[in-house]
C-alpha cells in the first residue's frame, strides 16, 4: 500500500515537473533570447541557454547605444530598428493607463457594488444583469462605433480615451466581484454603523471598505492586468507615442520583417514584468475573485 | 429623554408573513421595558423598527412625540446593542466606543473625555487599546454597551444582549444592566426570550407571541394575573401546571377533574360574572408549582383541596424540592391551547420543550421536608388562591 | 454620567443632501451605468444603424442600403470560411482547454510537496498580455530558428523542421495550442476550487468500497464537478469566439485564410477596406450570436447558484 502511494507520488511529481516546464519554457526562452546577440540566436537549433549573456539589447532600447555585436556586421545592423526605442514609452503609457483604470474601478465599482449589495430598489436585478452581460461582448463587435465616438470626442490617441474604454470593460467584472464580497460581510456591522449615525457613504468608508480589502485587491489586480494587456482598442485608437501602449508597440515591432529577434525578445520580456509582478503579488486575491465571480451570482 | 409609543404598528414581509400585528404600546420616559416571547414572536422585529432597520408596514412609531417611521436610522436618536455585539473588528475598543462621537464630529477633546468616562463606568479602562477579538465575551458585551451609552441617546435598544454569555456571567450582567439603566435613566427597550431575565430586569414586561402583544404590565402583575394561558405558562419556572376539568356550581364554585372535585376559594372566585358562563363546561385549570405543597408537610390545608398522583421524579434544589408527579385520570390538553401550552414552556437554553405533555404531568415545588419519593404516591395541597381558570378554546383567562 | 450635555445623535447636525433610498441607489450607479451603456448599448445600436447604411470612409454620403451590407458580407467567400474556421477553432480548443485545466487541477489537488510553487506558476500564462504570449510562441514555432523544431530535431522526432505557421492545418493547430497554453489556467483554478470543496471522506469511502481510481473519479469527483464544468464550457466558448490578439501576432489570419477566425475577418473587412457599413454588419452579427451565448451563460450560473 505504501509503495503504491510512493510511486503515485513520484509520478505526480514528474507530471508536475512537466507541467511546470510547459508553463515556464516560453518565459525562460524569451528571457534567454533577450540576452543574446542576433547571430547567436539565429541558428538551427537556437540555443536555449544564452552562451554569452549580454545586456546590450536592453541598453540599446533604453539608451540608444547600439550593441557592439551589431556595430561590426553590416548585415545585421539593419535589424537594429528604431521601432524598439519606443518600448520604454509604451511601458510608461501602459502603466499609466492601467493605473488610471484601476483608480476608476476602485472608486466607481465600490460605489456601485455597495449599492447592489445592500440596497433594494426596483430595477436592481435588471441593472445588475445588464452590467454583467456587457462584459462578455467581444471587443471587435463594438470596436467601430467606439472608434467613431472617441473621434467625435477628440479622445483618439489619448490615454484618457483608453482609460474610459478599459473602465467600461472592467467595471462590470469589478462590480460583480465586489458585490459578492460585500454581501459576504456580516450586515450587522453596517446596521450598527447606521444606528451610530453614519450615512451610507460613511458606513462604506469607515466600516465596509476596511474589511473589504481582499475584494478591492482582486479588482485592482484584474483591472490592471486587463488594461495593461489590452490590444485591439489600443491598436486602432492610438497613433503616436502619446498613447501607444506596450502591446501595440511590440506587436508592430514583431511584424516588422527587419526587426531583430533579440530586440523583439527584449520587448516581450519588458512587457511581461509588470503583469507578472502584479499576478504574483495579488495571486491569492485573483484566484478567489475568479472563482467567486464565475461560479456565483 | 423620551417616551416611545406604538400605535397599531404592523410589519408584513413581501412574502406575506405577518411578523407584527397591531401593536399598540406606550413606553414611558426612563422605563426599561422588556419585550419577551418565544423566537419568531416578532420582538426583535419591533426593536429593529424602532431603530429604523426595518420599515413599518402600518401604524406609527413615535419617539418623544415625533413620528419616526420614515426617519433614517442615522438620524434617529437611538442606540442599539446587537445580539452579536457587532463590534467593528478593525477598530480598537476605544475607537469602537468613540465611533458615534467621531461621526457626529464632536471635538476631539470631548470625544476622548466621554470615552474615558464610559470606559470607567463599565470597567474597560485597561482594554481601550485592544481589539475586539482579543476580548472575552463579557468584555465585548460591555464594549457594545459602551458604544451605545456614549451617545446619550433618547432610547436604548437591546437585542438579547446576554444570550451569548454563559450562565454565571449572564446573572452578573443582568444586575449590571439593570443598575446602569437606573443610573443613566434612558428609556430602554430590551428584547429577550428568557422569561427570568425579563422578569428580573424590566420595570414592565410585554409578552409577545406570533406577532401579537398578549400582555403588558409590571412583572408581578404578569405573574399573578396573567390574562392568557400562554402568558401564564410562559412566566414562572417551572411552568404553570395545567389540567383540564369542568366548572361546577353546587353551593359554591368547584372544578371537577381527574376524578375529584376541588372547591374554588374566595380569591379564585372574585368575579362570578365571568365564571358563570362556564358552569357545566370545560375549563383549563392552572396552578403554579410553587403554590403546591406536599400535603404530608402542609397538613393544615383543607382535605378537599388536594390533587394527587404517583411521583415520577424528585429534584433536590436545596431550598426546595421539585416533585414531578402523574395524576391518574388527567387528560392531555387539546387543540390550540395545547400548542400554546407547549410553546410557552420551551426551555430558553435548550430550546426544547422542558416539560412533558401538558395536562398529564405536574410539578410541585415543595418544602424540602417533603418525603415524596419516586414511584410513591403523593398528595399535593393546593394553596389558597392558587387556581386560575382559562378558556379551553382561546386560552384567555377567565375572570379578568 | 454627566447629564445636561448637548444631545449627540442625528438630530443635531445636518446631513448632506437628503436623497432617499431610490435616489441614492441610482445616483451611485449612474456613472457606471452610463459608462457601460455608452460602450455596449450604444455601440451595438450604432452598429445596427450603420450596418444598414453605406458607410465607407473614402466615399461621400451615407445612404440607406437596407440589408445590402449583410448580403455582401454573407456572400463574401471569406465569410463562410471564417465561420467555418471559428467553429473548428471553438470545437477543438474548448475541449482542449477544459481538459488541460481539469488535468492540471486534478494534479494540483494531490498533496505533493512543492506543488505550492506550481500553483503560483499556473497563473503566469494567463496574466501576461496575449500579444506577448503570441509573439513568444511565434519565435518558438519559427520554421527556421524555432526552439520547438530545434528540440524535436535534436531528439530525433522529426528529420526536418516543421513549418508550424506556414501550413494551413498546422497553423490552426498552433493557434489552438497557444490559445490553450494561455487559457488553461482559468479552468484549472476553477476546477481546483471545485475539487477542494469535495469532502475527502467521499473518496475515502469510495476507496473503502474498493473503487478503482478511475471509478472514484467517474462516480464521485466528476458528478460534483458538473457545475464548474458547465460554466467553464460556456465561458471558454465565449472567449474562443472572441479570439483576436493571437491571430494578429501569430498568423495574421494566414496562411491564406486558414486561421481567419470570424473576429479577424470582421477586423480586416472593416479596417483594411474602411467599409464601416459592412464591418458594422459583421459586428452586429457577431454581437447577436454572442448575446445568445451570454444569455445561456447567465442562466447556467444562476441555476448553479450555491445555496448560501
């Protein structure tokens, strides 16, 4: 019996290692690629571990100093594109837009969710399901009208425009998660606060929010991840470095046939840093938020 | 300082449940009124309506003369102590107590002064910086009270504040609360399902059942002159004995039951006008255990005012002896009256019927000198004025 | 207790604007509802409107053309193609994603040491931008310098480099594969949560009843996972129907039209030819189809509501 348990465990461990590798391999590869020179990388088969790791690629992107390996060979020089120098801007824009969306979410979703959670009024169910249903509409289906709308508001190619769009897309989910979370708090605390003289907003501020931190963390993480990674709307509403976000930039770099793969790899690595950090830090809240939102009303 | 009055107050839930029916009640300024009754009787609903946490479906609630039905809870000048205390877990004791003052934007100095005073009053000075989860049940209860007191409201509302404490603590806190209320002098509405608590704490007691107010008066009055079989059985421990019998008049009033005829004495027949309609009909006869005595000990009582049977259990209390006995020939009660009798005798702690089938078995609280023993026969003497009669259909007391 | 103090409590100090319960509710919801309506109701309505007019950016005038846009769209050979591609994509990827998620969840549910780390890792593919994942895999699947080909060649599984993204069938398989890599964490997390709510006594009892591992799974675990399973299926279907980013960076719709999923088709029709009228028609069709799925999803979740 125990031996069967032991072999089972060993098998599980192996399976676990396989899964971990499948997950990690692309990350590791692209990281290693970003630390190589083009000539090292472009070969059959490409090296998995960087033979002579160098941060020249990163340095080029941030400072414009052409990597030594490219300066020599004429052929490869052409692959050092200017496009990639936009990456730092893209990172900045993405970050700003994402944080902006998080803030809008924290304020509006909190207000809305608290109302849904505790107030009874006619049309509540309808409003709730309306908001929930909207989040599942795919971007492409609403892309054109939104584009036209933004154009008429003069919000094309602006971070504000993106924040508006992303807020509209993330609020439903945030409200859903937060409403569930608020409902799970004992209502007596809020009753006590009301009797103690608090208006609803004061109750929210003094009693509910301090206790709802995990819910807030979950929606902050979700809205950040969504806004940072969003591609379609960023693609066709932004034009210049004012608002281009990182997914747009690395996508356009990647379809540029002249671009060096190692530089593309750097772009990818840089684009993944913020989301990975957020996901790791907030993982517990993400998990519980996901489970709660998708399996309950 | 305020009085609270209810005028035909009703509460009906959307699904049709009637939690409170036509409640009319006047609570005078400074009084401690206890709403007592079994769970589901509507007492907590009434309390919450005063707080504004439940809407009033019909009728008016007035505080200090003003109708408060539509006033937001945050604007009523009432304070509430919840059954679960509802202490803010993320605040210290001091912050909990001072919270209402903070919301009212009192000057800092004043806030601190009041919090300290209340803490001193309740013996919480050492706990001001601790969190609720670090406190014992009794301490938490006091913090909840402190938060209510510090506001100096017009009305205190207490929702079973002692039910989460163990028995000894409850006993102690009962006295403290009663004391506190006297000192502070704020009108208080206190809800409990424990009739002992109700009787000991309140200036006046309101007994409720299934949304209705059955009787309102001071504790002694409720005990001596219950207007309803339910009230009679609910108040007093062990619960009142009930037996079915027939009222007869043959030179004097008497009841015949369990094969014997027991004459009613003067105190029990004070209102012949009320009794006469029942002559020849069944009635329910009630007599409290403490008004029974072992005939062997109280040998000076009249021989015809006896009821006897076989002892099933003897419980020694020290000061008294509880003797349970079965009376042959007694019939169980029937219908609604039986339901009321059972419901009224629910043990507040165990929440189970504490006594057996009403009408069949009886309890006497005898002098410890009684030699009644299990499986032996006993004769219980019925003390003067002990018997009360009730209508077998409605449960209403006959002669009130 | 000091008497004669000023009365504290609601009556003394003024409260802000008195709104009443209904007023308050709608005021707090107004910003959200407006924003959402602006970005969902309005666009869908506008798409419906535009779709029945001729709206080409370079042409003047927006005459009403009835259902002509729809007709043109449907008659476009790519339309049928893209629907077919989308259906194939959904039919294959949803089961793959669900199964992968289930297997990983089952694995993670075994209490093996070190699986805590695995739990952390599992979130990673889902958290990074889809374009980043797509480009990375494009590098990995490169027909000449891809690491995947390199590895397979090295271990002798293939004798020449496979053109993952240039062969129509393989391209579709690649898109499905990358999509699965990115999406599986979601069902994995949901299933794991579901598995963890199953009391261990149940499978222990089954084991005592001499049930094999497979039987235990089939009769104890699976029935209890029906709820999350249904939800995952519907949700992933909606996701699969909306795939866009991956197509953009991985294959650009190609080779040819092998991976032109419906959303991609809508995008090119609208932006390559700037025929907003037709694009709107396609968008509207897409929105309608998805609304059906969304409604189904809502029903499913509501039916499965756990008693609190």
